[in-house]
């Protein structure tokens, strides 16, 4: 034979088996790394999003027929989705309040907010010894660029980018930020 013949059957079967195992392993790893949430959107709950518009109605329940609680006037405000229906999202805001908003009023863009009173230094690097490039005042909203494994996050506000320690802003803690127990609505005048 000149070496051009068919591969030996056990070797070919071994290659096929290895290919199948590698493919199954890749599918298993992909499924493990990106679990599909059992929610109407297919996204995990809780998760952070931001308000898409300057004016967003907050309701007591998931629907326009539910009582209006208040109106948000803060485009870009970070909120945490804690429950959802097909069209509505129950959100927790930085003040710890819960309300339902329509899904079209939310944006997947990530933002953070400084809730403490003293201004927070934005560092030029991901360490406290880096030079200060600006300050993030209380109630200021910043766009989140990225976070590193050392607990620092790069944010951008008013055209200035800098690094902040993760615990110094609201909008990054993966745990639910509000109690999600449904509170009954107070009776209306017609129910007395």
C-alpha cells in the first residue's frame, strides 16, 4: 500500500467519538455558562436596567388600569427588575421603592447612581492612589463602562471617565435591593 488507503476503522471511530464528545461538551459548557431564565423576557431576575425616558409612570400593578403611584423624572436612572410579566416590569429604585413600569420605558444600558451625601472621587486608575479626575456628587447618575475583578468600576459622566470603588454607588449589587413581597393596595373611597 502507498499509505493512501482508508483509515483503519477503529481509529476513524475513535475520531468520530472524540468529535461527538467535544461537541457535546461545548453545548454543555454553553448551557452552563448562559442559563436561560424562566421569565417572559428570558432574562434573569433580578437584573439592572435604566429608565429610557425623562418621564416614566410608576404603577401599583402591571397594567395601565392600575393606580398611578408616581412619575419618575430621571432619564438614565438605574433600576433593578425584580419581577416581570409579558409587558410589564416590577422595578426597585435607588430609594428602595417598588413599582411596575411598562417594558418599553426601560433601556438595557447600565448606569449607577451615587446615593451617599459626600461627593465621590473619580480616579484616573483603578486604585485609590490614582489621581482624581473629577467628583461624582450625591444623586448623580453615571454610565457604567465596565468593572474589574479588583472591585473597581469605570464610569462616565458629563464626558469625563474615571474609576470608582464598586460599593460606593447603587446599581451593581447582584442581590435584590428591595423586598419583593406584594403589599395590598389601601382601600379606595368606594370600598368603605
